[in-house]
């Protein structure tokens, strides 16, 4: 798959900017120069924002006992400071250094947990002299500032004057450092969270009100750039919406509490994102697994939706975000019909164009593999491949090309997409019989293999009949005989679905947990049932299966398939044997 001149230029510009920021920012982050960020007039907190994230009070006892369990790893400190321990993983270290666990201590609010929180904060302040680069990364730093501000009433209750001064001085130093290094943050959600943290600080800390206007202006510009007109996020990751909303809601309250009018851009962004939270949600409450989405934080999602005054039906068309939704009675289908996001925001994007997910009542049937909550880096590139999605792979190749240079990926902080589908056609019709027809095509395989993939879905009004067609047409007059033309049509099934292939090999019986039955069938093509893995389970990766149809585009340019719901057998009145009529001899 070739990289176009424009894409090559954008990638070069991105690499150049990151290299320059690394060079300029590297000197400013040296511990000997941190004194520059310690002066100022901040002397007290005037208000604390609300933390909308749920907490578990039982974890406070574990932390008090020196048992720190984050990101699937457990470290027992044995009377040593957790900040002196060797982190078992970067994810564990990030959770520790961002202080997101303070909410658990606050949930068990007591003199002991308050003293424990102050002791751990004191230990971290003392450990700053050792200079941990991870602790001062913009993403970690911004989350720590938000957590310290949100839980400051709990932390500072009963605190002596000495700790209060140390706490405020450290908080002030962190805010000043974050403001200085904000441009070094990664594009997309991380940069937005940095600006949200700085706005929190300007509203909460005495003496920083003069910084509110320029910081709010930058936040407004970033919101307008990242939150699309239909409410989706520029990265196309559904999970980003939950994180943004859960931080913006308290920020809006902060403005009102300080007798200030919240910027209209914040209200507009929240109002646009709320319907999209419902758009991506299956009936069981979980989000569809598109473009970096992992396990759904159901508690956060429920909290965010509690602030949605409209509470209307989900949208059906999100053209700016590149997604389609079909609601047909108890059946829901969600389909990815978008181009890859901009290169700078594509380090978590997936090559899943024209993939779809399907659910019936409270059960998901067809899914994408998604990403796990922990050990993401071990699975990330596997999960991003087209083969991990319920769509078509051509010649066992992804429809997007990922940057292969490891040195450039380290510089960019991830592996971006450098080329992919550029032209996507979408047609949607709702006819008088209640049938919804969605047709979409993409050219992700045109440059390398000369093939255009077109997928059509027809969903009946009651949602119990779904007809699909995958068509492969040459991008020129005919397929190039020198290039491969083998396709694989994949339907990854949720782990809770039991699949049994029919004896003739052209269909599969699907049994849901509530014993409802669906049948997958083709018009003649052989169907295989192969192993798969569902990565986005709340307890980690789970074994699953996938339905696969193999073929060659030159031999079969169209493949038709269907999902049919099998109604439960009618239950008539039970006849007791003693009451059966006697048969004549």
C-alpha cells in the first residue's frame, strides 16, 4: 500500500514538530531547572471541583496496608514508600503517579484515611528530587493536578499549617510546569485533558484568575477542533467521549460556582457529545468496539448520561464521525463508515472500515475484538489489524497501513496510520416496508490490489432478518492477474454466543445466553468457524470464535449472507397422559 505525496508530507511535518518539541522541551524538564516553576502568589485553594468517578471504599484498607493493586499488577510495599518501588509496568506506574486512587481513600472518609493520603502525598513531594520523567509527563501531570484539586477538601481536613503550605507549593509548581510544557503533550485527548486541568487550576487556586482567560481561550479552540459537529471525537475513538464529558461537567459547575458564565463552547460540546454517548451504546450498556475502544466504564457512562436532560433516541447517522446506526425493534447494528483520523491522532485508530457490530435485546452477537484494559501494548497492533474486525480482509492485509519505523514511532509516542481508505461512499434508504438498507464502499485495497469493497446491509422492520452482501469490484476495468485476490469475510462473535456449524457447511446456528437462536447462512459459499479472541472483556481477553468465508474475487465477486432470528417453538397446552383419549384397536 503506497503512501501518497500529501500523506508523506503530513507525516514529515508531524515528525519534525515532535522532534523540535523534544529538543526544546528536554532542557526545560531537567530537575535542576525546576526552580523556575516554583515562584508565584498562590497561597490557598478557593474551591474544589467535584469528582464524578466512582470509588471503592474497600480499597482504602489495601492502600493503608501497603498493597497497591493497579492495572492488573500488585505491589506490596512492606513499610516502604510506593514511590521507591520498582514499577511492574508503565501502566501501574501511571496509575500510582496520577493519584487516581485518592478517590478510594476519600470514599472511606476517616481520620486514618486522611492521614494516609497526606502521608503518601508528602512522600511523593519528597521524592520529586529524584525526578521521575513519567510523573512529569503532561498526561500524568494533568490527571494528578485534577485529582489533588478534586480531593483537596478531604486531604486538607485536619492538616497542619506545614503540610498545607507544602501541598499548595507543590500544586502551584506542577501547574506552572504543566502550563510551560502543555504544547509537548500528544495531540488529541491528552492535550485536551491538559487544558482542562489548567482551567481547573485557574478557577480553584487563588492568584491564578489572571490566567483564566488565555487558558479558557485555548481550551475553547481545542474543543472546537476535536469535538465534531455530530458530537464524535476527532480520533474516532468512542471512549474519548466518556473521558471528555466526565471532566467537562465538573468544569462547567466550577464556572457557575465562581459566579462566572461558562464558555458557550463548553456547553455546546457537552450538548453535542451526549447524543453520541447513546449512539455508541448497545442495549446491554456497553460501547461498540471501534478505533481503540476497550472495556466500557459502565459506571462513568451512567454518570455522564444522568446529566443528559434530553434523553432522546440515539442518532442514526453520524457523518462527521464516520459511523452509522440501525435500530430495528430489539436489534441494533453499528457500522464503521469513516476514513482514518488525521495522522497526528491516529496512533490508536484501527483498520476496521465497514466493520459492524450487532446485538439483540441485551446480548451482543457480532463484535470487533476491541482492546483490553491492561497490557494494551502487547495486543495493540493485533487489535488494530483489519482481521480483528467484523469486515473483509483482502490477501490477509489490513485496509490501512501503519508506520513501520520503530524510531519514528517512539518519537511520535505511538504507531500512526500513514495511509488507508480515502474515498468512502455511503447510501442509506428506509423504504415503505420498514426495511433499512445501508450501502457503503471503501478504496483501502485499491492502490495495492486494485479492489473496491462494497458492503450492503438490509435490516427488516422487526430486526429479526438481516441480509448482507459483500461485493468486490476492480478499481480499473478488471483485476490484475499478477496481484492476489483472496478475501476473507469475518464475523467475530461475542464470547457468550455458542456457535455450531451446520452439517452442509453453509450455515451456523448461534445460541444466545437466554437460549434465543439465530442462524447465519450463505447462498452457497462454505462457512468456517475458527478461533478468535475478545479482548475487551471486563476481566481481560476471552476466548471466542469467528465465522469466516474465504473466496477469490475473480471467481465470486459477490457474497451474500444473512442472519435470521428463529422464533421460539410455540408452547401449547400440556396433555396429561391420564387424560389422553383411548385409541381404537
